C-alpha cells in the first residue's frame, strides 16, 4: 500500500533535534518500507538534509517549517502555513498518517488517502471537527479515554497502538555491576519536575546517597522545548553545593549514545508534573528496554508501562509536599538493590511488547482494516 507520513512544522526527520513522535514515526516508516510498502515521509526542512532523498526505501520530502514558539495562537498559524505548503508536494496515497492540527481539516481524503490521525497529545476540543478522519490512533489507554470523552459517537474509530523504540533489546550488562547512577533523559523544563528531583536528591541524607550520582541530560534551550536559561540557572544554583554528585550534561539525540547511557544507569527517574502534557513516556520505555529501573510520577499515561512494586516505582506528584514524596520514593529505589535486579528483568520482558517489528505489523494490520471498509 501507499503510505504518507506527515509530521509537524517544528522538528526535522531524522529526529536530530529530538521529539518522541518524530522518532517513533521515523522508525515505523522504515519498518513499513521493509515490509514492502511504498512510504513517503514529509517533515520540516533542515540544512543538514536535502529537500528530497531516500533513506533506505523511504522517500523523504521536506518543506520549510518554523521554530517552535510558546504562543499557542502563533503556533497554530505557523502550522497552518506549513500544511498549505505541504499540499503542493503531497503524493496520492492509501493512508495518510499525521499528527498536525490542520491536516485533517484541510486535506481531502479521496486524494491523499484515509486520514489516520495520531493523537500524540491530550485533545483540546479539535477532534469533533475532524469529520474526515478515518482513525484516531492513541498511544495509551489514558489518551483513548480523553479522545472518547471528546468524540463519544466515534468510539469505534479509536485504536490504541503505542510507540515503539528503535533499537533491539540486547542488554548484556549485569545490573548489580552498573554504576550507582540515577539518570534523567528528557527536556529540562519546569513541567518535567527537574528542580523537584534535584531537591529530592539533596534531601536524602549524605550517608544514604554516598556513592550515588544524579545525571541530568537533555535540551534546555527554549527553541528545543526546554525551560530556557532562567530555568537552567535555577537548577545550577540548586546543585552548587553538591559537587560531582549531581551533573547536568548537554543533550544528545544519537540513539547509540542514549542507549549506552541507559545501559550504564541503575535507575531512570522521570518526575513529570505535566498532567496534560505526557501521553506515553517513550523515554521511560527506552530506559526499560535497557534494563534500567524506572521511577515515575503518578501520571495516568505511565500506567500502561509500570506497575508499582512489580517493575518500578511511582511517587505521588500531587502531594502537598512534592519534594518529600519524591525523596522518599527515590531513597526506597536506591536501597532496593536485590528488588531492583528482579525489576530490571521484568522491565526487559515488558519492553519486548514494544519492539518495532512487532508493533509495525499491528499498524499495518490496522491500515489494512481501514482500507477494507467502505467510505461512509
């Protein structure tokens, strides 16, 4: 079948500037092509890539996009202009996958294929206008419930298909021999709870955190989705008296480098506070696929991955004393050496459910089902 993947206006593909959605669909596009399908992948233009090229068997087309902005109205205007430009290069297809706001409104289904809307964020009222959409695909059961609440008459058009991770599970490092490293990989932004994490680690008595290191790595610049210089300064001020026990590093978007980091860490902490910002937790899944034991907030989206006291730890991010709640859970995870070895094995087993080849077949199966249905 002919499949077009239309990404947003603000991040390039390959995902050299990050983006969970971009990473996931980049990997899926390649898997679809390997399975024999004709795949076109459209994304934001970037100086490192030509406007048209083949990567593997996937045809990549790129058009001028924009830098992300915080003003939501300006953001939507920029994406509107981007989708208008995309229309001139969109090929005819059987399936059009997109997570852009405007494509389901502006693009005719008969010309560009059945519209497979990837709902990668909590919806904000727009879905009831997506009458052309054939499918609302969501990564977690939490988002499925949010979509059904918004378009209750279209529950049959909702499907849960999670993100895959792009590498093979081949973790050989013995958990007990890993350095005592607590790792955070992700955007350095207030909604991710980074400052609370730093203070929670500092609240643990020195004797209990002896030999442990907290490593924080990710994009902090505002144009990359980070909290900007002011937020980074707050974190740097908070860690001044911690010596080498807390370290902040510049981001990497290399899958090889990320995997190496994860295989060297014992714990992966993702203390997100974003009630309507987190939809899946690809970073957490990637950590689990490397045998890293996760500690996450009690956001609903993580429940598809982690069961407390079975394969990870969960703290109450809604607690009145957030730092204390996180600190107590962090200490528990640091002291659970024997338990963590069991958790690590369970994480590897759980992660296998999200391997690329397995999930790509499920996506292709759903595309096939959509094409077998007559247009209403």
